[in-house]
C-alpha cells in the first residue's frame, strides 16, 4: 500500500494507527517547521491534548522547564540527518504534569529516497524512571552507610590495637620471670589468644582502609628471594610444632632486586602460609617462586603455596574470597580466625595489579597461585 501524496495519509492507515494501543504521531518531514499531521487516540489520552489542538504544531509544545536541552539537540540532529532515534525525554501534559517519554522516531521515504514523514511512537515510562531513581538513591544511601560503618570499624580497630599491644607486652615480660610450669602454660594460652585477637583487629583495620580507598601500595626496591626465605623462617616454629615439613623452592631466574611493595606481598604470603599450616595435620607445606613472564622492564612472578591439608569443597571455592567466609562452621570453631584474611589478600593483590587463584581437592590439599607484576631495578653504573 503506497502513500498517496506528500501531505496526507491514506484513510486506511489513519484508521489502523488510531486504534493502536501505543501513542503514535506523524510529522510532515517536507515542511521546515515539521508540523504534526496526525496523532492517534492514545496520544491524546497520554498528553491531554486534543487532535485539533496539536495538528499543525511542532512537537516542542510537549517540552517544559526541566526538559534536557541536550536530549532535544540529539532529537533535532536525528531529524536533520533523516535517521531513526530512540531516546528518553522528559515531557509535559496539557495540565503541566511531568512524564517520562520513551520516544522512538523513524523516517519514512518514498521510492525516490525523499523523506516524507517522521513517525513517532511514545511510551510513558514514568514508573520505570521512578523505580530507577529510587534504586539510585537506595544505592547511594547504602554506600554512605557502608562508608560510615567502615570508618567506625577502622577507628574502633585502631583504638583496640593500642591496649592489645600493651597486654601482649605484659604477657611477654611476665613470661621472662621466674614462674611455674602451670603459670607458663596459662601465659602461653593468653599469648595465643591475644595474638588471635590482635590478628582480627589488624584484619578489620585493613578491611576498613581498603573499603575507604585509604590503603596505599609502595614502589620500592626489595630482594624477592630473601623476602621468601624470611617468610618461611617466620613460619617454621608453627610447622615444627605440628610436625609438618615446610619447604621452599625458587626459580634461580628470579632477579636479585625488584621494585614493588614487599610489605603487602609479605602480608599476602604470610596469610597463605599461616592458613596452609593451620589446615594441614600431616604432610607438607610448600612455597614455590617462579618467573611466569618477562616483558621489557616488567617481570611477573608466581608464588604458589600448596599443602596436603583438609582441602576445600568445590562448591565453596567461589565464596572463598568473600569477607567473613570460612568453608565450614566447624572449621571456624576449630581453627578460629575472622574470615577476612583471603579477602584482604585478594584486595591487596588487586591494588598491586596482581591476582590470586586456588585449586583444591577435598581431603587431599589446596594450592594457591599468586601472580604479581613487578619492575626490574635500573642499575646506574658508578662513574669515576
């Protein structure tokens, strides 16, 4: 069915369009003013304007004080270019009530390629826009509340750490005096409990810093092989106490000096080794260091921590790096801990542009892989 002339619509189309459940407008594209030549019943129901009031007018009468000028410019540009456009615009009814309009405009061409009409289809999406705004406000409020909670946790953890350090110092001093074996046992239990509580406080403080974007990483020179050896030595007493073999292997291609953040790297590896020893009853724990990639001045190291411990159920692995998560409530009771350590590891590695992954077989053991890009040291030769 073809269009009869440049300024009219066949009566068959008028009848069909008038009965559509969507608001429809037809604009004369051949006139510079782009006047409306037809609107259907749904348009009059949506806007409150009658057919007689709008025919011959440009659609700008639907715009109002809060209509975004940038949106209007985009519509005008699409009409100028004779292209389709789908856009959300704030419009006003005849009574001045605001409504959000999802506007779809398509140009209609004749056989010679001349643009004769613009057909617009309008949908009232005010309810959807209102819901989106409520969601945005709720998200903003939740973010503000979360930030407030993190600030509170950070301040509380900071205040707790000072007296806890004092308590730990007093326990250490008392242990150095002349005491009975029974008293020594009590002090050792107090020391272990104090260290566990101090670890929770420190982890909470780190989580608060990470959540508020206050955690910073350094770029300083350090010796990766020496750092790994120091970390392993720190954990040897705990491994010996459980009669676990703690080993360390390193790729000899690892450079002597690299640039990164040794403090945060040590924090990550300390946590992984501590967990590996904690969840291993027999067998061994291995820390392995390899060169994974080298590109110019950047070298990527891989630190692997593997154990022969209890393992992790497959369905729990995806939750492993979520805050306050442990694989089993019985593990929390038996082994203790805040459930923050691995979350902090992941966050710290992301700050350092690194990554952490895990492989595990229940009852056989677990292996964590940490990849970390570091920079080579630029050696400046001595002159003279």
